[in-house]
């Protein structure tokens, strides 16, 4: 599935850069989902490309985790369709996972339980990549919140994913650990050139390296670069001015300027050479 990409990230060398023929990994086409008579998602149109980091923001109950589960294939749409790249490999980091406290289990053994039956070397390499190879023989029950999240990330990477789906990856991690974890995620994106779908409700931890932010509250409220979205009326209505200030401050840890129109999220960037300036019209209810 190849498609011309009409999204242009700001000119920041640390940010994922999409080319005009970036590979489309997964596409939601007018996807809606209803459960027990309750409308969870409504007419979601979303496409993810190789090499980009897309952060889905929204309040609790907005349908963010449902989007992640649909991308994996765990949940089927009530209407609409989802198209995936042929032989797409997905690595999934769940929002939470429970362990039986009476069952002895090391980090190494936990990772060995994958259906792909990773080798000892693969497990060691994966833990090393996320910076916790010293935890190989530690009990999974004695890990801190940050250590457990890194082990879960190592587990997702063992799938050698084209698309990495991270559902609230910083849950249970302190603020310093969050910054380190998101720096690690950006590094993985750069080194592996995989697409990343990141689910979050914490506005202040949106990555400066995020290619796109998508605000969801049952439907897509608005989308675009973090700086543009943080000034959009639909975003302000959903999260308020305080939330906007958290996002804008964090996202401005780079040296470039943005155009911030009122009704559209302008995804263009300043450059010495001319480039297209596509915009996304904000969807509002």
C-alpha cells in the first residue's frame, strides 16, 4: 500500500521526516464503533505512515484505546473499514498488564513466552535496546513502574514491528522517567524507521518529535502539528487554555516557527525552498 503523503513535519532534524512516497501502514476509513448501545467512536478517518509518530490525545473515555485495539485487530469496527499494509508486523504495548503474584517470573522468562519464541540473544538485545538489560534475571513483580514499562516496550520490539502501538506508555512512571521514556521512543523511531501510534491523555508529555497530534473525543476534533493543534479552537474547547499551555510549552523545544491559523491546522513549514502547504480542516461537533 503506497500512497503520496501530503503531511509535512516542521524542519527539525530531530523530528521524523515524511517523504512524498512514505509507506502507508494502516488506514481507518469512516470507522465507527458501538458497544452495548453506546457510541464509542464515530466516523474516524486516519492514516499512519512509516517513520512518523502520531500521538492520539483525548480525555478518559474518548475512545483512544479502542483505536489502538482496532489497529491491532482485537476490536472490529461496527461500520467502516481498516486497511493494513500486506504482512504488516505490529508491536503492541498495552495500557496495563496484571501478573499473578504467586507465580515466580523473571523478565527473561516473561519475554520468552511470546508466540514467536525469541532466542536468548534476541531477548538480551531487546532489553539492551530499551536500557534495562540488567533486569534480565529480576523478578517481574519487583520492578518499578518505569522498569516494567521498559520491559513491556522490549516485548513489543521483539515483534520487529513496522508499526509500534503504545497505549499510555508512561502510566505509573514519574516525570523524570516519562521524559527518558519518550526520548527512548523517539530514538527507536529514528533507528528502526517504524511508524508509532502513541495513545495518551497527559497533555504535558506530548513529544516534541511528534509528527502529528490527533485530538479525539469519540470523533476526531482536530489534528496537525502539536503547535498548531494547541491553538486550534476545537482543541481549546476540548482541553481548555491550561491544557493548551502545557502542550505548547513542551512542543516548543525546537528552533523553528509555525503558522497558527484559527480554523485550520497548518502543517507547512518554513524552508529555503518552496514546498506544498497542505492544511487539515478541523472537524467539530
